[in-house]
C-alpha cells in the first residue's frame, strides 16, 4: 500500500538517497536541497511515497519563471525519483497525479516538465510549443512539455527560465 504525503525534515536523508539511487549521481539530490533553501520551494508540493514507512519515491514541484512581456511564476516538475527496485509499479505515476492535484487545487496555472513523452503525456502533458512556451535548452520538442491547470490563461507563454538551483543539473 502506497502512502503519499508531504515531505518532513526527517525525510531529507531518505529523499536524497532515493534521488541518488534513481539517477545514479548526486546532482538531483543536490538540486532538491538547493530548491528547499530558495524562494522557489513550495513545501506542499514536495511529496514522498512510502511503503511500510520506507520512503521509496519523491517528487518536487517548484517555482520557475516564464518570461515574455511580463515575468510569470509557473511550476516546474523536477525531479521525480523512485528507488530502482520499486520502479515500474505505479509509484511515479501516483506521485505525479497527487502533485498535479495539489497544484491545481492551490490555484497554479501550468506545470512544465522536461521528461519522457510516453510517461508524461498520460497525465495530459503536451509539447510546450503548442502553448508558445520555449525551452531554455536545445532539446527535442516532444520532451519539453506543459500541463495547463484550471487557472491557465493565454498569457502563459514565453521562454522558461530556471532558477540558479538548476545550473548544475
């Protein structure tokens, strides 16, 4: 039985471990820590998945900027990590769904992700070019995606600018 809840201070070491194991490096664990110590951190959108009181997955949604005539605050999904032996069991999907629901209920307008199209399209993510949203990285169009939420408006377009915390990922 998976339990999904907001992270707490005692979860931090387990969350770092999940990210290191899932990605095979420390960059994402360091990213989570940097975001936590920035004004981009949204406590209610840093979620863990537990099985029998063990943290097996983590997802973080944080503020990023969408720049055009104005500077708009939007949500970026990164990283999403599940312990390797628990992957392909629906844990990542459950974390994405829980986070999107919270983001929608709290009035966010749009979520942006750089990820696998086959995974994220099932949650309603579409290539960002459909929304006139430009990736800050030279990546294939289908891997940079957006999911509009109920507060989405046409003004949400422009170029995505990630905060300094993302520089080393």
